[in-house]
């Protein structure tokens, strides 16, 4: 075995070791949405080779991986300078991404886009620069592609580039022709490479991460190694989620156990973020927990849930208890790209993500959500560290389909989890309710267990 072969085997062994560690961590946590990686760049820059290598490595190391179909090669629009060519490919890529995230997000660890949203932005910028797209239509297309809904689910974008000379060499290495194409020619490749590099700088603050790889003088094996290692590290960091918190000294200890958000004067607080385990150990930190009560307009029915035993510790106050709410921690990713980073704003963004992940429903904040109910119980050390920010969503249950995340919640049987119960019926289950739910019942629905109700 020669020296080069030994070095390759060592690289493979190191990568497989890291993959094993990440996989073990993943199995110990509640699955979230998959990591979404987009690959784009100039033609013949090694993008497809890297995607194939990465996908094979992840699948053979037991990561559930989906590569979305590259659409440009099957686009029915013939003229690549026609904006409709790129509109078709962009919309097709978005449609496939939306389908994967909406219907089977828990089925995958990694989703790979081969030419997706950022790639479309690059081509639209290039078309505009080459007078094939007017400014007005460009602005409309740009606005659609950079909307928060798309860009926040793309964790990282790899932009591959190569010099026109190298691209053309790779293009014709196995072809029996040297005739140039409409894109595969020196002028088009040169202008597009410059455009891609400029666009990467232009949108650097819009997307969560953009990395440029010039593969002209690098072996594809080296590039594939760097990309694979980087993605494993991203998965690892996402498993160890960073949650929001603020100093306990920022909130008055004189507040009662329930109060309005405005009374606590918390809206000027900007959250810090740290790995959840570390925040839980910090006695001086308070973690805001946005929660949502799903009820009807008459407020005489409510959705109840119960956490799964496999994902909830026995010490948790939610363990084996009926909950009148859904929701969870604020996360660092929720603040990305937000123009308003106040606690109230971030709590709504976090709740929107949580509710989508947990139920499949879309939570849209209403005008009534300006001053939500807060719950801060201090009867034990654990309770002192968590502040519930409680929102209410009124729905028509006959037209609302709730798809509870089976990894996080019990479903079926005699659990009542996922059922719509009458408020009066819930009063018969006092011993099954956890503490926040009892206060929600009292302060949001005017019901209590033999005590006067205080409606907020």
C-alpha cells in the first residue's frame, strides 16, 4: 500500500468516526427537521461529483439522505437565456423542497438541493446583467426567492466555481466534439463566474451560510472531504441545540405566578443563546418558553396533548401529564434575519416553527397577541428557570387537521393525547393536568377547581 493510499484510508477512517459520533448523538435526541444543504455554481465546477460522493457517504453511514432532483437538465424551456427557463427550474426546486419538508421532514436527516433557490438568484442576477431580464421583474423574483419561509430552512449553501478554461476542459474531456454551447463558452462562463462571486457577497447576510469553493486547482477528493466533514459538524451542532435565555435579574421577583407580558417590562430584552444543557445548569438564567393554546372561538373546547415517555424524563413536570398547550424553547435559528429581535417578536417566530413541527398547523399571530399571559412559577429550582409566554389560537376544529409529531407526543389509546375536549370535561381530570395547564384553565378560560377564577 503506497503513501497516498494510506492517507486516503486515514481520511476515510476519521470521517467515518465523526459520522458514528454524530449518529449516536442524533439517536439520543428528538428528531427535528432535516439539515438542508444547497449546491450551486458555475458549470463543470465539480458540484455533481461532490453531491454524489456526499450522498453515498451519508447513506452508507446510516444517515437518511434525500437528494432533490436537479431540474435544469429536464426543463422543457429550450432557451436558457429566457427568464422562463430559470423560473421553471426555481419553482420546480421549491415545489420538491416544500413537499419533502411538509410531508416527510422527520424521515430525513439531510436534504440536498442540486441547484435550488440560491442558484436561481445567481441566474436571475446574471440574466439582468446581460439585459435578458428587466429590473421590475427581477425585483419581484428576488423578493419571492429571499422570503423568510425559504431562506431560513437552508442551513448552508456551497457555491462551486472554476475558471472557464478548466470548465471547458472538463466538459469536453469525454466528448467527441469541441463545438461550444450557449452557456459552455468562454464569455458566458467568465461573466457567470464573476456574477456568482458577486451574488455570494450581495446575499451574505440574507442566508445562514454561504461558502465558495474554487475547484480549479483543487482535487475533487479534497473538496469532497472538506464538504463532508463540514456537513457532519453542522448536523452535530444542530443536535446540540442552542436555546434562548436572559438573566433572572432582568425580571422582578415580586411578580405573581401569572401576569401580563407588559407588566413584566420584558420587551427590551434581547436573548442570548447557549447549548441547552449549559443553560439548564445556570441558576441565574431564565428560559422563555413560548406556548400555544389551541381552542375554538367559543373557547369551550381545547386540544390536549401528552408528551411521549421516550422523550420526556420522569423528573419533568410534563411527564405523564395532560397539557393544554404546545410549544417549546426559543432557538438561535429563530432570530436569524429577523428585523425585530425583541423577546415578544422572537417568541412568536419560535412558536410558529414549533407549532409547524409539532402539529403541521400554521400559527399566524393576531392583534390579540400583543400582550400575552406569562406564567412564572417559583416553587422549585426547575420552575424558576422557565417562563411560559402563552398565546391563544382560535380555530374551527371541524376544519382543522392536527398531525401530532409521534416522536414527541403520545397518540391514540386511552391517553386522550391529540383529542379535542370540552373544558368542563377537563375539570374532571385535575390530577392529570400539569401546573401550567391548571393556570391556563383558570386565567384563559375562567375555570378553576373550586376556587374563584381570575380571567386575564
